[in-house]
């Protein structure tokens, strides 16, 4: 703040109100991130945190109108933070309460949410009826009939709404900016201790993954194990503890595994393989030449086809891509999935009778496997 800087340099004393006003402006411009320390266990720092929310963070009137997209046309739509505007709200948390069931926490951006009304879930494109509307406190809840713009509440009884979904008026649809969740970084294998826990574990894991989009559950096809993934060991420890406390499911947990990926670090100009199999019939023939290139981190896998003049007929190119995609799923260093690389089909040859999808798929798998080690994986 220029005025404050001049006052400070001239040796004047800055008042607390002036400092707070300047800090607030900087926070609203996204130039400053405030950090407060505290411990909820000892109830230390909670009050200063709440005071800081009031002092420094924007009220809905301090920021511009919320911007969303029309679900059908994709056009930008705005909503002012007023009770009279069409209703729009964002579901930001799902909680499974053992006593009352599935609670959806939401924030109203415009209009009013009324008990008994039916709204559109614009993200999932289904209708939702507000059965019970609650104002939540730390350890209690209060039934209310309506809740206005800028407020936070909870709805009981939403069937198909999840974290990040938008609820809005039927006649004025809008999809608000959803929440972006990071990918899990650590996985553990989990198994029920007894057969009785088997079915209960499935239900518990489903409910916990509905609540927390950074928590993922999957079956490992190769080992048959149930794998749970999350943002760290503590995250998974708490979820396993909740399974025991809230869902009465006892489970054994295996060692955590980090979700490694593999990639190449330099370009491989040519990786070639000629797949030839002589059988009693017309045999198998497929020949491909690939180029492998590393990409920026986070780019994933890209396949490209630069075949000119029909060296590899068009109908065999999907088979080449399929073979490469299969190979990418298990890398050559330690068998982890490969990422951040581009594979381009640059040349090849075929046989009028002996070429087939299978031959080209096998040729691309072997060419890829031979090429990756040359790229310093």
C-alpha cells in the first residue's frame, strides 16, 4: 500500500486498523496468502483464525458475481450474490452420518434453497428434492425452512449428488466451477479380517469414497486384492480407523505402495520390429518403425501417426496404437505404468496376405519394448 509505505518511511506509527485494511486489499487481489498456526486439540488459535476470516477474507459482495457455464450451450452465465437471483449452490462435502444418513454440505451462491423444493443437479443432469434442510453447528444441527445467498447449510436425502456438483433452478441451469482434486500418491492393500466383514467392508469403502474424492478404491486384476489409495499414510490410517469405529468393520492393511510411474528421458529416433511367424497357413507379418519422445511432466501418453503413402494400411493403425497402449500400462524398469511420452508411427511395411491386426499389434509391442531402453528410462 503506497500511502502506508510513505507513512512508514517517514517514521510515523501505523495503526492496527490501517494494517488490517491494507492486508485485506492484498488478500482480495490474491497477492498475499495468510497463514495462521494453531492446535484444535488444545483449542489454541481457533478464535484468531475465525477473526482472520472476518477481517481479511472476501465477503460475496467483495468479489465479482460468480461465473458458471450453461450445461447445454457452454455459454458463460453469471449469478449475483442476491436472494432474489435464480438459485445456484455448490455441494462441497458429503458426510455419512451414522444417525441421520447421507448429509450433503453446500454453499448458496445466489437465490434461496427452500425445504421441499426440487432442484436440478446440473453436473449429473438429474433432479434432487430437498427433504430436510439443516443449519450445522459443531455438535448439533437445526432444522430450517430456507437458506439464502452466501450461506452454508446441509441437505438430508440427496441421492445422486456428490462433492463438486452444482444444484440450481430447473428453469435457469448453470454449472459452477467444480473442485479439482489431486491424484492419490500412496496405496495400501486392504482385506477383511473375517468373512462377516467382507460385505460390510464393501459398503463402508463405497460410503467413504463418496465422502472423499481424494480417496480411491479399486480391485487389482492381477492379484485380486482390494487397493485403497489416498493422499498420505495418515489419510489412510484415519479412514481405516473410521471403518472400525463407524462401520464396525475389522480389516488388515498391507504395506503402503507409492504410485510410481516410468518415462523416458531422451528421444529415440527409431525403434523397429518386424513380426514374422510362419505357420501352416498364410503366416503372420507386421512391420513397424516408431519414434519415442519424452514430454513435459503431466502430459500423459500421446500416440501419433505419420504414415504417408500407405506403408502401413489405415485399417492396421488402430491395432498398432492398441499394442503400444498395452505396453505403456507396464513399463520396462519396474513394471510401473509409463507416462509423459509420445510415440509416433513413422514407417513400416505389410504383406498382402499375411498381415493382420494381431501381427501389427505384436510388432508394435516388441518395437516399443526394444525402443524404451534406448531412451534412458
